[in-house]
């Protein structure tokens, strides 16, 4: 976010590289742009960071070391995350070519932030910090054990008393031959 705000300030307030987006230094960034940029980028970055960290956690739960799990998680999600980032950067860069100053500012800010987040943060910062922290990455305080017990793999609540649970339908011998 800070880098995106800095690039926007450099282009739209100071005029550095303003010719690249076909504008001149307007002297100010529209008042709603920083908050809107933060909200959109927070949602997008959390979406794919949860995706990446989930793959890393799954690999760790299967018995890999933290370093192996990080490597596996980054490699297994690289195609999806990179493709999504390329598409978003291209779309938001097009916003930077529009004539309205609001859209130019929004497009430049989003494109720069997503480009940095999908490259430097996901490829360099996240993996290096997780490997550096090691097994402490997965530390969970005792009072949060409730979250681990209620994971997706645990059985859900039982049926209320007096309500029978549905039984799977089995094929009768006469229908069993029809499936083969």
C-alpha cells in the first residue's frame, strides 16, 4: 500500500513520469482514492494469501518441514496467482489510460500495488519470513485450541434426538448389473 501511495504521489502530485500515463501533475490525489484503494487491495491480497498459506499449511500437516512446505505451497499456487495478477495488472493499467483523472489514479495505484504484492511480497517476503520463523510459524496459543478442534475435518454436530440420519441408498442386485 505504501509503495502504491508513493507512486501515485510521485506521478499525480509531483509530476514524475506523468507523461507515461498521459497526464500532468494535478497537485492532488482524489480524496476517496486512498481509502478505496486500501479496501480493494486488502480484499484481493488476503484472498490469494489465504490461498497460498492454506497450501503451505496442508503440506506442513502432511509431514513436510516448514521449508519444504513453503517451497511446495509457493510452487503449487504460482500459476494461479501469477495468472490472476497478470490479468488484474493489465485491466487496472488500462484504467490508467482513460481520460478521467480519478480512473487514472485508481488504475495506477491498483496496478502498482498488485504487481508488487504478487511479486515481491508473495515470492520473496512471505516465503523468506515463513522459513526464517520456522516451526514457530505454526504456534497457536492454548486458548485457541477450539479452532483446531473445530476444523473442517472434524465431524459436525450430531442429529437431534428422535431424528434419524439419512442412510445412503444401496443398489439392489437387480440394479447392480446396470452400473457396470
